[in-house]
C-alpha cells in the first residue's frame, strides 16, 4: 500500500505491506526512526509505531465523503476530517 501526504510544507510517501512490521524512517518529517505495523481493524486502517514515545500511531477511515485521520502520541489525540472535493 502507498500513502502520500502532500502539503505546502513537506511531502511524505509511506509504502508498506499491510500486516508486516517495518522500520520507518521519518527523516524530514520529525527526524525519528521507529518500528511500524499497519493493519486493518474492521474498516479502519490502523498504524502502531514503536519508538521513543509510547502509544504513537494513527487511524484512517472513510465515512461517506469524509476521510478521518486520528493521530495519537502518548496521551494526546488529534482528529482531523477531510472532505472530498466535488
């Protein structure tokens, strides 16, 4: 699977096999390395990152024409919602 994050600040391309742990190099994003595992939990794509911070990762899912992204780091959670352009 390939996930592309494109913004005016920086771009990041994440390529992985679902269900297979890999070393993720986030140089240029937040300059850390971690062991990452992405799996399906029902209709949600769930990422767990093991590294210097506990409880780090994200979830992606779609509801109607909305893409949800929930980022977690330690005890902080950020939920973003993106609407499909028509």
